[in-house]
């Protein structure tokens, strides 16, 4: 499997689970809240441009998700294009953006923008997307953005800055943080004008907050690409990889399940924990949590079945045997036939 396939698989799974949650973790509860968060991001983008933008501009959003930010920008620009590695995000974007004929969205490889011509766009932006990508992928995008932007075109993007932070290549959700020096070098190397004294940056980069847009401008001069570098997908071959989630992703799924349960959305919490244990069969507390939710919703057969699977996967996990027996005993005097339940496990 290569990195493009891994990013597609992971982001498709997240989009199928609950696209709004994986896009805007704090603002996913309702379409109204989600819409407002998109408006806030769009306005911070426009503010950063200080009125330099024009209605005639062609605009691209990299990692657009379902189009949270594209939608409120529709009245400001002639043509907007969103790209995303996930076919599922793109499918949902078609519904979210159905009323905006000047916005088009496309699934892309996740490492290049080969379907788009040179010097076509006036503005390219990206929000809470680069922070999840492995560093080499971010650098591929820098090269591509330089190519598709017009000379002097604007490139605005969000990226956490501060002490260096990285995670392994196959982690498609963990946060990467860049030092100011590292970012400036990468931008410079790939043809962008950006330094701390740049007239185009309204704020010293060292003070930028994790969710601020960073503004840079395409250098009209030619530049030499670093020798021997290629964006071919062969560069991103990962070999066999496990289905298990990273610890950050595990936390996110658990967090979602807890919140949905607290909000009375128990079936959603159950569905989430089922995904979690399917991908992480060694997550013992996930199995127990799932069994507990089945009991709390009166689904005793499912609770017993869950505990039975846990016992067979982890025969030495005493708590699973103990809880299973407790449940059998407790429900043996009720209308549920525990023997039948146990036999069907
Ligand atoms: C946290 S969401 C943010 C979506 C959107 N930018 C927003 O602010 O509403 C991250 C998005 O980036 C996309 N993504 C992740 N890696 C990508 C890649 N390598 N190329 C393109 N899109 C990517 C995901 O599919 C997901 O839709």
C-alpha cells in the first residue's frame, strides 16, 4: 500500500463515520454550528487578504473536506475548486455545495495537483489539512502550488508553528508542527516569498496561533527544483501496514463515543466503538465499554456476544470472563434466555 491509498482509506472511513466531526471536532453538532464555523474561517481568510482580492479570481482549496470553507466564499469569487484525497468527502461535498454552481470539487491523489494547469489560480488556500500530512507530502504540495499559482498569486494556509513535532508516515491524522525556520526554508526552496520581514505577512510568524492563516506570495522568478526529487507515488510506498489506529485516532473515536453517549445518542456511540474494536482488537477497554453500552440499552444478546469475542481474542483477560459470567447470572431470571444467548455466541 502506498501513502496515497492509506490517506484515502483512512479519510474515507472518517468521512463515512461522521464527516463533520472529523472536519471540525468542536463544531460538528449541527449543520448550523458547522456552517458558522465555516463562515468564521472564510472571514479570517478574507481578513488576511486585506481587500487585495477580486471577484474575478480563481481559487483552490486543498483538503476541502465537504466544502465547509468553500461555501461561504462562493459569493466572493468567480470560480472555486476544492480538492481532497477522500472520495467520500468529495461525494458529500457535492450535496453540501449543490446550490453553488461556481464551486467544483475533485478527488485527487493526495500528493499532487496534476489535473490542474500551470499559472491558473489567483489564490490557493488550505485549512487544517497540511497539519495531518507527512512532511514530504506537504513539500510536494508546495511545489505544485507554486506551479498552479499565477506569478504573484497568493498562498494562504494554516499550519501549527513552534517546537518540531512529527509522527510516523502512515499516521494520517496525527498533528505535525513546524519550526518557523523549517517552514521559511521550505517556502523559499519551493518558490514562495516569505520571511519574517515580508510585507505580505501581517504578523510575525513566531506569534502565529495554531489556527491562523499564514500568508505567502508566489515568486514570479524561476527557481530550480531540488535535484532528484520526484512526486511519484513510488516514493511513498509504505509496505504492509496494520489496520490499527494511531493513539491520536483512538482518542478521537473514544472521545466521540463518550460525547454521543452523554448526549443520549447511544446508537451512534455503539457504532463508533464497533469501528474502534474492529480496527483495534487489542483495545480491551473499548470492548468492555461497548458491552456496557449494549447492557444499558437492553441489548443483552449483543453484550454477551461482545464479551464472548473479547474472551476468545484475549483468553487470559480475567475481567472479560468475570463480566460475562456476571451478565449471564444477572439475566438468567429475566425474559432473556442467557443459555440460548451463550450458545449462539
Ligand atoms: C480536518 S479536515 C479539514 C477540511 C477543510 N479544510 C475544512 O477546514 O473544513 C482535513 C481534510 O483534508 C483531507 N486530506 C487529508 N490528507 C490529504 C491530502 N494528502 N491531500 C488532500 N486532502 C487531504 C481530508 O480528507 C479531510 O477532508
